[in-house]
C-alpha cells in the first residue's frame, strides 16, 4: 500500500476509528522500520510533547507519501532517517491533531501536539445521521469491521456474539447458515419479534420471510441476515436505549442494529482478494451411548422387570427361529455414521476506488460451508456495488445494490418432532444393533415395529443420505439516497429503495425413508416471497449560535412510508411411482393435496423528528419523537406516538475539571427516558375473518367457512418505556476507557395470544394485555495495556446483566404455556410465562429423587403420591407441589430459568512486529437448559438407546441411590418436562483465536499487501452441561418466545481456517 | 423500476397514509351468509370439527377403552381404562373438549347469523332447516359433553369478546333442557325425508327423533334418574321405528353390510370421511388396526388395543357379528403368514384382539376411507326393547325387537316366554348392546347411565391389572386442566374428586 493513499484515507475519515486506524498505522510504521536500514541518508531527531510539555511516548513519525516511519520512545524522543531533503514528516498520536513538518534544512524537529477533541471520537451511525460518540446522550455500542473480520462466519450476527454489552446472540442451530436469536437488553415481547430492527445503509429491513417446511415439524428458519457478506460491512452500531431508538418509533423497542457497508475512497483502483479455506471438525463432547450387547441386555433386563422371560437366550424355538445371545449382537456407532469433517471455502474479490466526484466499492463473494452432518451444506453467492456520486455542488447521490443467493442443504436436526425427528436425535436413540443400512424396524422380540407412541425406526444415516432437504433464498436490496444542500447547514434527503426476497423450501422424503415410507414418498415444495418498498424524505439542519459558536443545534425531521407484501405458496404431494425425480417433478405424485396460498400486505407510515442541542460540549439535550401508523392495528388505533428525551453532562469539559484531566480525560453522565413500540402481531388480527373449514359429505368435499379468530377491535401497539443512566469514563488520554449503563425497561400493553377457555370455541385471542420488566447493568472496559515499540496489547471486556420479570399477564394473570418440545410425544409445555417469574421460565414437574423401598409401607402400599401409578423402584419421584396427595398437572412448577445471570465477552489483540494475535473469549453464565434428549437417553426406555453414563450409574437393586439423573429402567410413561432433565447451561467459550502475519513485501511486484491468517473457532468450551453443546435453542426462530430447549440439536463444529488476503 | 419510482413519487409528495387493512386471502364475515348456499357453508364447518382426530384418536380413550371388554397397549389410553388419568392428560381429553366446543361455537355462529337473515319467501323452509341442522349438531355435542363431563359451560351464542368467552358451568338438568329444546326445533324444521346427493346422510326429522329418544332414555338413567323421561323415550323411539320408511331407515339383512357400507339405510348418523381428500380421511383403521395387518393401511396398523378373549368367546359361534367386530386371526401384510391372537408374538394377550369394524387396506398412514359410525338403526331397536322393558316389563314386544337384532346378526333368538324378570331382561339388553354396538361410541355412556361403572372396573383387564378400586368420581371424566386454568368462572374447581 502506498502510504500517501493510506494516510489520505485515514485523514479523510479523520479518526473515525482511531484505535483501529492507529493500530494499522503502527503496523506499517513497524513494518517499515525494518526496511529503512537500506536507505540511510539524513537523520532527523526530536521530541514530541503535548501542550502541557509532557513527552508523548509511542507517537508515530512517518515520512509523508512513503511507508517509512518510526515511533517516539518513552521520553518522547525519536530518530528517523530520510533520503530526501524535501520530505515532510507527519506526526500522529491518538487523540491529538496531526502535524506535518518539512525536513528541509533541519535535523532537529521538536513538535508539540495539540489535543484534538474531534479525533478522540468515533463517529457513530444513528438513525438518519451520524453523531460523534462524545456527543451521544443515548446508549450505543459499536463493532468495527476489524472485529467482524477476525471471525470467519457465514453471517455477521454470529461475529457480534459477545462483542457488545447488552447484546445477547444465541445461535438457534449450529447448522451452516443456521439462524440466531438476537436480544438487546432482554426480551420484551411474547407474541412476536424480540429481534432488533436491522437498518442497512439507512434501509430498515422488514421482518424476515422464509418458506416454511409446512407439516414437517417446526423446523427452524435459516439465518435471515446471511445475505450480507460480513466482509462488506464497515461498522455495526447498536442502538440500545430509548433516546437512541425512538427515532425508529414502533420498531425500536427491541433495539436497533445499524449497519454501514464499505465504500470506496478517492484514489486509484484497489483490488483485494481474500480467500479462506477451513476445515469444520466434529467437536468433542458427545456422550457415549450403549453398545449393541449392552443395549440388548437392557431389553432383557426390562423384560425381567415386567415379569417376562429373557428372550435373548441362545435357544432355538419350535419354529426353528434362533434367538441369539446379547454378546452376539454387533454395534453401529450411529454418530460416526452421520458426522464428518467438512470444508469451508470462501473467496471475496473487492475493487474500490474513486475520484473527487464519485467513488465505488464492488465486492463479490462465494462461500461454501459444509456442515459436520453429512450432506449439509451452505452456499452463497453475493455481489455488492456501492456508489457515491456528487452530481453537482448541491446534490449528491449514494447507491447501494446487493444481490445474494443462498442454497442451504439442511438436515432437520433439532426440529423437535419425534415422528419426523432429525438425524441427530435419531442417531442418539437408534438401535445400535441395527446395521448402518437397516431401513425398517425388525420384528424383534416383542414385534415392535414402533413404540407405542407410533415412532418408527428412522435410520439417521439414510435419512441424511436420501432426503432432499433444501432452502433457497434470493435477496435483492437496492437503495438510493439523495442529498440536496438547500442552504448552508440545511439538507434535504430522499431515500428510496426496495428489498425483495424469494425463498423456496424443497423437501423430498423417498419411499425408503422413515418419513416417506408410510406415504410411499412425500414431497413438499413451498415458496415465500416478500417485496418491501421504502420512501423517505427528511430535512437536516445544523447551526451553531452564540459567541464562539457555543450553542450547537442539530435538527432532523421527516416522513417515511414502507410497504410490505408477502406471498406464500405451499404444496404437498405424496405417493410417488419413483423416487428418482424428487421435488423436480412433484406432478408425478399420485396423491396431491390442495395447495394453499396467501397474500398479506402491511404498511407503516411515519413522521419523525430529532433535535440535538449542546452547549460548549458540556451540556447536551436530545429530544426525539416518531409517530407511526400501521395497517395491522384496529381501525381506531392506527397511530402511535413514541417520544424520548435525554440529557448529558460532560464534566471533564468543565473548567474546574482541568486540573485532573490528565488522569481522567473523559467523564460524562448520561440519562435518557422514552417510549418505543413493537408491532409484534401478524396482519389481519384486529378483524373478524372466516377461514376455510370444508368437510366431506357423500365423499365429496363441500365448502365450509367458519370464523377463524376472535376479532379484537382494540388491538394496538406494544409500548416499551425505557430509562437509562450512563457514565462514560476515560483515563490517561483514553488509554483506559469505560462505559457503563443501567437501564429499566417496562413493556406494557403486551400483545399476547391471550388464552381463552376452549369452551369458547377458540384457544386464544390476540390482545394487548400484560407487562414485562427488564432491567440490567452493562459495562464495557477497554485498555491499551502495553504500547511498546514492538509489542502492543489491547484488550476490552464487556459484561452485562439483564433481569426480567413478568409483571402482569392480563386480567386474571393466567399462565401462558409455550409449545411442547415435540409435536407428538413430549406434549406438555416446557416453557411458561407466569407473573413474578422470569421470561420463558422452564416449566414442568419437580423430581425430588427416585422412588425408594422406604417409600412403601409393610403392605407394599406407596406412602408417597405416584405419577401414573408407577411403583417401580428407582423411577423418578415426582414432587406433590400442591400437597393434595396425588400427582396431577397442578403439581407442575417452575423448574429453571433459561435467562443468563450475565454474559460477557473478552477480546485481546496482541501485536508483535508483523504478527498479531486475537483471542476472544465469550461466556454466558447462570442459564438453565432443558435437555430433552435425556428423557429418551437417560430414562431406561429400552426402545431407544441410552447414555452409557446413565447405564453405569442407573438405579438397580444393587445400586440404590437417589440421584435423579440415573433412574432405573422402565420409565416409558414419564415423557414429560421435569426437573431431572434441567441442567446448568453456563459456558465460557474460547470462541476465536486468530493469528495473523503481514508478510513484509519488498519491491513493486504489483502486490500491495499480503496477510496470512490462521483462525480457530470454538476451540474450547468450558461447561458442566451434559449435552454436546450448551448453546441451544431448538424452539427459537419464527418469532417464538420459548427458549433454553435442547432436543437433538445440530452439533456445533470447531473450525480451523487458513486465510489469505492479497491487496493489489 | 417504473413501479418503484411511481411509488416513491406518490409517497414522497402526496403522503401514503391510507392504513386501512386489506384482506386478500380470507373471507370477511361482514358480507357473508347472504344466500342459502353461504348459510350451508356454516353447517359444513360444524361437520369439519368432527373430522380426523376426534372420533378416531381422542374419543375412543374417553368412550371405548373403559368398556369391560377392552385391552389397550398404549399408556395414555390405559389411564382411561384403569382411571389413573388426570386432568392434565394431553392426548385425548383436551381434544374432545376443544373440538366439541368448536362445533358448538360454529353452530352458534350459524344459528345466530342465519336467524337474522331472510332469503325470500320461497327459501324460508330451507333457511329454517339449516338452523335446525345447526341445532341438531349443537345438541349432539352437548349430549356428548354432559355425559362425559357432567356440568359444563354452555354457550348458546357465539362470543365476540373475552368476557363472553368465559362462562360458568350449567347444571346437568339445564343442559338437557337446552338439548331437548334444540332437538324439538330440529324435529319440526329438518327435512322430513332422506337426503340425497351432496346432502346424503345429513340429519332429517328422523335423526332428530332418534337422538331425542336417546336423550330421554339417558335422562331416565344416571345421574338424573328422571323416571318421567322413560315413557317419553319409549314413545319417541317408537316414532322412529314406525316411520322409518319416511327417512329411508331400515335394518339391513347383513350385519357386515351395515358396518362396511357407507350411508346405508341403517346409518342414522355417521361422520363422513374420504381417503381421497386431504384431512378428510380417518385414522381409525390405522390407529386401531392390528399390527402387521394391511387392513390398517399400507404400513399396518398401530394397534392401540383390542377386545378381550372373554368377550370374543361370549358370542355364540354362529354370530356373524363376532368376526366383523374383531379379527382373531389375519395375515401378516409382508410375509403373508397367518397371525393369531395369543399364538403369535405380535399379538400378545395384553394387547387385545384387534378391531375389525374399520379397515382400509388402501390408506396411506392416517387417511382412511371408512365413515365413522355414530348412530345405527339397530340401536333404535335395542333402545326400544329397553324402554319397553322399563315401561311395560319384558313383554313380547320387548323380546321381538331384541330378537330382530339378534337374528339379523346370526345369533339365536330368545324365547319370549322365558319368564325373565325385568332386571334379567335389562341385563340381556345390556349385553346385547356390546355384541351389537361395540366400538361404535356407546360403551362409557351405557355403563354410566345404567350404573355399571363399578362392575366394568371389576372386569376391565387394565383396571383389574392396576387394582383400580371404584370411586364415585369415575362416573365423570375430569375437565381438561387447560379449561380450569383459563376459565376463571370455574373457580379452579374440577369435577368432584378430580
């Protein structure tokens, strides 16, 4: 890279990302240090001091227009050789203005650098504009391109995990391209979206739409944000408090993530090629399962307990059928059959550059990521073009175009349905004595083709091998932003754009698969399309008033309209004469079902304004308001108004503070209060509508219509009131910096599916009822710990807590139950919303131990209440919570809290010479996980395989104990959520270790820069969780509130990536 | 692109603020039910609630397995047979409750909306017949509910808000009063002859009279013990028998035909099903079909249970009804081997003899063809014999109707001069009802109204195995816990003892 370009670029941005820029600069400075010994001519020495006369160690001194430079030592002294007497030296120090000095005729140059308030500041992208961080009154966290680039991910949201205080990101599925749940400062909403609003280059994205898998279980949506290539992102700003989010009004209640993509800079075209090759490896941590002989022995053991004779006895019966002995059975390790190492390949080509009038940034990316479940794969092709054009002196135009196409070959792992369960769950529970290619249940001893629950044997290997299971997504976003300067300080802005998404879900279950066997092949072909259009006009006005321009005013106000249309088409065909054509020819199926389609529109119209005022950068005040009208609400409730206000006081800018400003360089208090909203409901819910309810008479289908919902004529916004107090601190010119916030959020008029007595004919109605409180504390702390000439260590840590509590759930505060973990077998809900309890608390029976001999009297009558009259010794002992002497549904209670006590991220950047090392640790502490797998694998069900740890420790006549994790065999009746399967899901993860080497380049062989990187992801996880990985959320996605459930989750791969970044 | 620019232009300069919600994919009720055809869709929607899931999967737990003669392999079903069930049972009880009330809600919508309309003088009879059909269906569902659960909430208008969605319980007597009122309306306003074509099998006057007779007979038994209703039952059922040609009812010559042929003359009411149309097929054969038996469909049945060997043996060997009701032997659907109950590992004693009334070799999984038999004409004959015995004693007439049913089935007939007491004859009828009507949704209703619950517990193999001891609460099922939790008007109280 040419230094001139580099500097120009940095200065053009003027400290926008000072630490990153500074680091990079230093990088080159150091790099060049090594080179300058070849060209000694004239030596310049000097000292760099600040205004107070103190030396500035570590300041950079660079020869302008070159890549040659050095750093000042501890006393602020430097020494640098220059070859050209007309050279100019550039002096740089973080937080100070840049100074240039010509060397002509000089050998001693002493410099006094002035503190630069401007350059201390990042620029933060807020709604409809930017602000200096020091001017912020709200709570905004930022993540830079550098932090994103360091993690090789499919989608940027995964790279944000642990990077910002108050932002919790949980991967719902570890499949490649799997979705995430993002929650900013807790969860506010029951019914709908707890996800933040995502704004890309000024375009507020609509709620995600994706083709569903219809009747085949609640399989999760893929990642909604993976249409953006993470390396196209320049910065991510996360707006958290009401002052920051109220400008987005009805969509701000869950926070806002503002994404800015990269743009070209003035200068010649720069080309960079970035390739990554990774291996995704099978993680450790799978619990061992029973081998074949042990599995068979357990069956006979169970039989014996039922009073039957063992049948694996090595004898031949009268029909000549031989029954083998247990040890004659072999073992298939089903996990080995479904898991493999995968390859991840990614290539990005970027061209950028520009002139004074216009600049361009063009990037293309191809990514292929194989999963560790055989056959699962994510593929993306992506192209982005960002153009900036200055049409005239007064008019500039900014265009972003992004096209992406994703193909995701999937597995249905963790889809939570036993009949159609995914391969991981099937591999856990599959009969280990079956061969890897076994198709159906054998008629084993008791002739069980299926359990009493009707589950068939599904060979997980064949399931992956045979089933076609794909999601295709195509996303286009085009966004034009024009800016007219009407007067000095007054801009008129127009934004218009559209986003379109086409999504297709194709699944084919051949006749030899468990899911296709009953129907002789089954195809699903579902489509969803979404078109979203946006137009906005707004005025911005900047004015400084008074003597020395000490009053600064910044006003923004405008109008926005966004229109959204979603269409769906779902088809299902069964009974295929051949499996060869799959979903490519569903017409050959003999049994077709009537396709369903829908079209739904939704519009939001908005008026908004914001005023920022500051006096001498000491006192700040911000007022924001937005009025939003939405079609989805009842006719008399269309409009809502969302105001907020905030004040700030920068104490460190007061005169009286100057004495200690060398130590405490920044001290600022912030306070904000405001209301934001959420329109978490699907359309048409305020209306009474008729749904189809056709029935057969005389073998003909006859049309029927019946009211499909109870209308709610008062349906309106959810309102979240948030107050926030914050403190920003920096010491030693920003060498140590910290930001703290305490917030209290109360969401009222919660939109809920309020449960109705079924005797009304309905199960629920959507209404505004109930409230939820979230409160928490966030701190981020950073330090430039070591800043020596060769070695630098920067670190930052963020920590956040969130406590949520349900304050009310409507008129009679009735509990709201979540979905059961599986559609057909574990049918009781696993999560509950109950007043006074945390959000989505885990719910079920409490297990107080195991049934002991001492629980029976001399006549053999139980002295404790029994569940389902199960008297088996060593069975789970259910606690009679209501003490009525019997175990009934009323004995279910809160058995866990899936919300963490705190989350943290700890990032470390080490730089030595041309090497750098990033170590990133992330943790979630204090959350509970319900491990539903254990209901099957640690419960003595002999139709499923079991965990070896359970087998070895299980309760038997000779091993009597009271540890509910290891009950006796014969627990068939207890497939219900309970406390014996709730575990601590805390974990600390060495999320990312990235090692970079900047290859020093000599001569101009066309290559501007070269960086080699080696990155390990998910290297180590510290947890007591007994499942494969504690970061689970199989019920996540599709805007549902249930959480903390593990049920055949896709295992989380470890990834080792080799990256090469070339600049031309 | 033009479209976008146009949109942008319009919105930027003229304000897009029309926020009226447009409905594209749904029908709005504000402009519906305006023709007799519209009105008929409201009735069809009531039938839809009785489709798959209710009579094949859920209802048998509550009605069939507590019979004295039934085994079941499935633990949640066992809990109904041995009364270890709780209000939290999730598989059967909430389905029966929810779907019955869904039907009632839809009937209330139909009645409420169509009563307000006038389609013209020429259509008045048709309009009233539609209302009458909704009332018949409402009465049918309340009749099931009151017998299963006792006092239940009784909405008679469709709720339009949350308050109307929560109703307290209504006394058993008042529920019956409503049922009788609805059926009397139906008896007057339904079509007075057998329906044809697209309405084949839907209720007519005779259907209403049959159900009214059954309601009276039930009221005469437990828990109301209203003796005044027995003569009314006697008279009402007689009306059905005397006028059977009017509605096309008759006893078929063959018991097997009566069971297997759809919409035959013997069917007074059935839930109609079709394999060929999505969600309109029944899973009866699949769920209850014998294991490895292709009559349960192409993958065999799930074999949730079956009849006891004692019950099988209780039939006379000549009685053709025995092997139509159950299959002691059948062929393995893959190997073709003959499987015999208790002689094959697949058919263990404690799984019962698989039912044979519902079978459909062509079905894929849960989509079967067979209509679900709810009421048959032979039941009218048996009810009449029972009422005759109660009113006049075991008269020749009583014997005549009982014997008519037995003779058709291939069983020997009883000698009318046998000198049986009224009590003894009552027992004969009771037994006959199992032989004739098993697996047709009469079991629990009969044992309850006739005070036989305790006796059934002493015979039912699941109850015997579990050592169940009779308690008065077993006369009713518990109301599902979800209703108790959501309906504040119930004050958290379930049926006594539950």
